[in-house]
C-alpha cells in the first residue's frame, strides 16, 4: 500500500502546503459552503507526509487508501488538450498529485 500512496502523491509536503494556500486550490471540489473535501484531504496528506511510517494509525492508512483510489479514478478521466489551468488538475493537486510532474 505504501508504494501506491508514494506513487499517487507526487508532491512534497511543502509543495502541497503552498498549493493549498492558493485561490486556485480553494476554487475546486465539493463542499457544503465550507472547505472542500479535496482541500481538507490535502491538509491531511501534508500531515501524513510529515509522519514517520511507524507512526501511522489505522485511520491514517485508511486515508492513504482513499487518496490512492481518488487519484487513480481521477487520472482515468483526464481531459483532452493542455491541462495546466484546468479544474481537473487543481482537484488532483488538492489530493497531492500534480499530473504535470509525470
């Protein structure tokens, strides 16, 4: 599982934290008026990336699996053309994956 998470999340904790502070990051995702699910997940991923593997709880492992599933599903829906300034890329980046880094 760990390898899948490491493959899915290709942004560092610092890169992701910086991204989450942008208007683009906050402009995408499903929310009920508050923080979007992806943005909240991004903050959690930053914390996971800063934890030592031995410190991960069962809840952390479950979130890591959720991240892998989201990234894999979302990558399969890649739109045609240049994706640099798309909501599709911004959503993935909230989950720790920048498709332009591949």
